[in-house]
C-alpha cells in the first residue's frame, strides 16, 4: 500500500483521525455508554488498536464491549473480515470496515484505520480517535468494569501521564513510523535520533521505578508497551531503527518483559499477525513480501527481576481473569 510522505521533506504524513465523537456516560456527542451497543474493531497487528485490547482486558469489559478482529493482510479496500465465516463480521454483517465509515459519512474519502468503535444497531462508525478510545474506556465505562478493575488513569496522576504520553507518542510511537516510512535521508535520521534519545531517557527513568508514572500500571505503560513489543520483530529491521535491539537495552527489555508477563498484556499479543502485516502489506519497503522467521520469542518469558523495584501492578485492584483459550 502506498505510504503518504511530504514530497519536499520526505517526512511521513499520518492522516488525522477523521471521526472523533466520544462515547460517554451522558452521551453528549450523541453516543451514550451502553453495554452491548458498540463493537471495537481491531487488528492484532496494529499498535494503536492493541491498546484497546489491553485496556478492555485489564478492566474486564469483555461482556460490555465485543471485539471484531480484522485480517492482518489488507487489500485495496483496507481492513477486511476474512478471518470470519463468509468473510463477514458476524455481528456487524459487513465484509470491510470501510462499510461502517461510509455508513457514517457516505462522502468520506479518507483512510480506513483501526481501532474503530462501531455502533451495532446503525452500523455507523462512531470514532477512530485511538487516544480517546482508551481514555474513555478508562473513565466513562467505569460502571461496567469488573470488580477489582484497576484505575488506569488516576485523576491525581493525569497531568504527569499526559506529559509522558505526549513525549512517548512523538518520539517512540510515531517516530518508528516516521523512520520507517521516510523517503529522504534527513527525515529518517531525524526520527531515528529522536527515537533513541527517548529510549535512553526511558532507560534512565525506568531504572529506578517499575512503571512510568506512580507505582502501578497506567495508560502510559500501555501506550509504550504496544510499540516495544513490536520493536525487535518489526521496527528494528523493517523500519531501520537499528542502533539497538530492545533486547540490548537492559532496562527497557526487562520492563517490557514485566508487562508482557502481566495478565492483559502478553495474552493480547499475536506475533504472527504483527509480522505478516508489516512485511507483507508494506510493499514499498519489503517488495518481496518475505516474512522473517525470527526473532526467537522465548526471551519474552524469561525472568525480568523488576519485582525488586516494588510497585503494585493493579494498584488497589486485582489481576484480570485468565484469558480464554
């Protein structure tokens, strides 16, 4: 699929989230929180969508919010439901996520992205605004979370979480794409430098504390994790982010393993979908479509030693139930 870059600078240009309605308790945007009404459309390949899977599982929202999983391989119509019988999502009844976009706006001509929240009764897309999708799950769906659900966005820590998230978004989450999709050397090197400067900063920050903000898992950890878990499998080689592998950064590697081994994180990761999507869809970068056999994933299950830093993974809450087989 073609990658949008600025012809002058060679910088990757990410399209804005065109649908930004909020699903809230009071329904102020016309979309009130109602268990069973909405469907979260994701791809296991996508780091932005994976955030929603982690949050949904940690909060125990499975019975309130169903999930549709798109095929990791897109075609010219983008995300499709070819993993389901008859190549059709069994709840929404559609073959392509684009159908929900066009139901919301018949004249829409932008990109089709995940995650997406779709209103099941009308079939209309509500939002593809990935930062606010998870924040709203954290704060607007609290009446429907499981007993013992953690507070992933504690009010007293929100300013710090927001500040950390802003830096991680610019210099990690987005920077790997800006490096990988750059069409000019200078644009690539700028993203590369910012990424590894931030990694060095995070190595230092996390050397003395188990989690990014406070003593428990928050939105900040979730947003960093979904990039880290893809780093050696995809971003290091495919996106040329190759100063170090994650496994060569001792603090970040231990931190990532700690989260991966925490219920709600590793059990929402699908490395097969991740690798096949990036290496087979990005034909401008990998025209052969060959998917690497590595890396060896055994290291993700090795002891991390982060317990010595203290912290309470779920704060005053409890772990989520075991993942379904």
